[in-house]
C-alpha cells in the first residue's frame, strides 16, 4: 500500500492498517481537514484504476477492504467560504477563493469580503506584501501621511523600498485613495521588474478610444499590462 497522495492544500490523512496489508484486510483512516476546509469526497482505486468501495462513518473516519495489489487514496477537501457576502454563483467567486486560500486578501472581518468596494492604494501594497511573505523592512516610511502604527505602514514601506510605489511626489502616498487602473498597472509593472519577470510585452493602446487620457507616467505600464 503506497502512501496516499497528499492534497495541494486542505488537510492531511491519518491511515491505519496491518503491515503489510493483505487482501481482504480492512484499512481505515481519518481525514484531517485544515482550518477552513471540510472533507468533500474520499476516492480509493485499485492498481487497475477500478473504484474500491469506501464506507464513511458518522465520525468522519472511513474504511475499505484491501484488494489485491496497491491502491491509491485521494481525499478531496472543499474550501469553506468564510464570507457571508460572497455568492458562489458570482463571476468573481473563484478569484476571491484563490486570494483567500493563498493569504493575499482576508476581507474586512465580520465575515465580509466587500466585493464591490473600491480597492485602495494601501490595500494593493498590502496584497503584494502578503504575496512576498511579509518580509522585514529596513527603514521607516518616508510618506507624510503614513504613521508607523497604521495597519498598512509596513507594506507601503516595503513597496517603497523596493521601487514598487513612489507616492504622489509631494511627500504623500494617499493610502486611502481609491487606486486607479493606470496606477495599478504602474505598480504591477514595477513589481514585475523587481521580481525579474519579463516586461518586454507591449500592446498598441491606440485601439482604446480613451487612450489619449492615459497619463504619461503610466503609458509604458499600461502597454505592458495590456500586452501581457
């Protein structure tokens, strides 16, 4: 009996059986979901890919009878949606699931994700900071409108240290300002450069009726973002 394939995320598997398990012996196990997950399905197949009958008990454990040869055990863990304002039929459902599972965004507390709120400049800095594993910062912030005790202070400081953000040029960052599409493109462009990603892709922006309204500082970033 080979070790079961662990899920990419979601939980672990407790497994018990005589060693080595002989055909006809009952093998038993208990899935252990991570926080925020539940067991969705337990699939056991024999060495030929045929399904093996699994009995799931009220306590969540399961058992099956060992067939001849090896078996494969797969546990499918389902994500438990923690947001009361996230409809599973919404077009953005999978995207919200992804950012929550990967620690990029955690909502506003109280079970709210607030999917239709504007994204602020500080929130985007925090998302990228989370993506990088919240690394330590070397210096204090240089923006006049950010205090060291602000929840986003460390993220904005990190982003500024790495050339991802630069503020408005007057000493202010505008942490609570809604971020514009061109500002976001510029920040992501500079983040991609910091990461060493290819930023050579370009698109012809003249096909957009409002291309003349793109600010000069963001034109290259917008061309890259559209081209990529």
